[in-house]
């Protein structure tokens, strides 16, 4: 896969990056990628991309550890997406919600790139979007992938899995790495390095 910068999207091409928020979303699943994507799109608008968050009805959501977040959009007024990012957390309600699963299947037909963090991939699996694909998720939820779809090739040791038009990431902090990989995909390796430096992401675990 090339890491050279690509041309910015044209005026008639989707250029918006949308991060889904919902009650029970794991904070870092959403905020980690948001830091990467917002820093990139605001620091380098010439790349042609924008980013925002959204929830089903546009209302505030209460995250898994109590953080309350007000999204930018509701699904109904969301700009056309170039990338949809589905975080994880407590995704059981979404996995059992026919309306949400149907909405995701509809996005598959119009959004060029679907991405997930943590148990967001379990919702994709439940929607049938990972059939016959490699994927990963949070280490404690790996069995959930094949429980939802036995055709999935589970990659338990992968930080993220890029399968072209679908990227799944492992748990929580892995979303930061996946988002930087997304910048590589959309704007090139040099830009991703600039973003990594900008947010000073140089992990050196203390243990």
C-alpha cells in the first residue's frame, strides 16, 4: 500500500470524517481518534478533510466512565461521509437495535471507508459488514466476532486490521494508532508523522 500523499478530495467527493457517539461509548475509543483527526484537519485544512462527532438524535451522550459529550450532529444532518468511525464500549444495545444495524448497512453503500475501535467491530459483525473479512477487536471480546459471524478471520494480535474499505482496531488506545494509520491512507506518511509530533504521541509505557 502506498504511503505517498494523495490529491485532496474534489468538491463533489466526500471529505468528512464522522465519529459516532452513543450512551456507553468508551471515552478513549472516540476521543483518541478525535484528537488525531481534529488536530490533522484543523492544522492542515489544505488536505481537504473535516471531522466531527454525531449521535443518533444529536443529543448529549453519557460515556462509559461518566463523561458527558455533546456531539456536533445528529444522523439526520450529518454531512456525507468519507470515513465512518464506530467506537466501542457498551455496544450491546446497538448490536440489538435493528434501526442502527440497518443504518450501518445503508452507510456501507455510500461511505468509502468504515472504521471501528474496540467492540465497535462487534456491531459491524452483527450488521453483516465483516463477512469473510479479517478483523480484530478488544482482546477480551475477540470471541464475540465469530459468535456474531463465524466467517470472520480473527486476528487477535493485530493493533489494527486494514482490509481496504474496512479498518478495525483493537481496544481503547489502539484507536489512536488506527487514526494515525488513517492519516497515512488519506494524506501520506509525512503528514501522519507531523500529526504524531503535534499531539506528542510517543508512547513509552511505564510498566
